[in-house]
C-alpha cells in the first residue's frame, strides 16, 4: 500500500538553488538530512543544558579562580590542537 508523505514547500535563495542544480544534487534528500542533523543537535544541546543545571545543583557554581583555571586549560588545548593541525 502506498503511503502518502506529508509535504512542505521550501524556498531557497537563488545562489543555493543554482548550486544544487549545477551539481545535480537531490535537494529533498539534502534538506531532510540537514533537518535531521539540526534536530539532533538541538536535542543534544537541551540534554547538555539539563545535565549542566543538575550538576550545578549538585556541586555548586565554580569559583572565579576555578573558572579562570578551566579557561586557561581550554586555551592550551586549543593551541595544541591548532599546532597539531598545522
């Protein structure tokens, strides 16, 4: 039995439309994947926010000194990653 899929009309700016057509890409498939990825990203952000809130309730907010130390470590890690990437 054929199941009719709900439809949604989407408008693309001229430059995106031309790029999709020039490359012979399937716009519907690209849009479906992009929407799936974005929805997943938002679910993960919501879960992260919830986890962080629970963690703050459990252990409290970091002190300014702890925050400064964490930021310094993060900067070092980014520098190392940049150096490794060339």
